[in-house]
C-alpha cells in the first residue's frame, strides 16, 4: 500500500472514530453521577439500552457509609427489601421520534419507595443529563442534572 493511501485510510478511520464517539455522547447510555441540591455527590447510575429501551441501575452509593448495604424497605413492588446496589431504578424509557428526549419511563425514589413518571435528555454536548421525575403530568415534577462520569 502506498504512503498516500495509508494516510487517507488513517484519516478516514479517524473520522469514523470521532463520529462514533460523538454519537455515543448524544445517548444517555453510560455512567452518571447524581448530585444533591448542595452539589454533593449521592450515587452513580449506570444507564444501558436494550432493544430500544433505556434502563438505569444504581451502581454505587456515594457519601453514605452504609450506601451499598441499604435496602429499599419502602418499595411497594418486587424490589421491596432488596439491596439498592444493582437495583434498577429507571425503566421503560424510549427515544421520542420527534425530538431529543427519552420519554415514557418510570424512575424510583429508593428513599420513599415512590415511583414517578420519567423523561430525560442529554445536554451540554453529552456532559450532562437532565432527568425529570413527575407525578401524572410533566409539569408536576422536578428536574435533576446528572453529570457524565469519564
């Protein structure tokens, strides 16, 4: 292979890698740090996608010595009494075909055992994730901003 062809092939491969990395940043798939209202980290959530459905599990509890041993004693479904570590707290989200949001899901508050409607969208070039939990309609809820882990 000539030097010129090798350079062109390397440039095309590099462009493909950059495009793939950019596409990944537009997705919520990855590890996200939850911070509370004071800015202190609370937990790490791992979000995955399978067959078009976005789900998220509590990977690590931060700032609490008993974090990984805690159980969802307030849950009212099959998660009741189960360890929080590895627990699926986000389920059922799908990409909105008309926009940049993931909608139609549920999010669990393990402290209260309550489950809320959920939607999310990736912002700031993939660095942050706006997660909205709501009761009934989206107007009746609150938004948290999660930070992508590197």
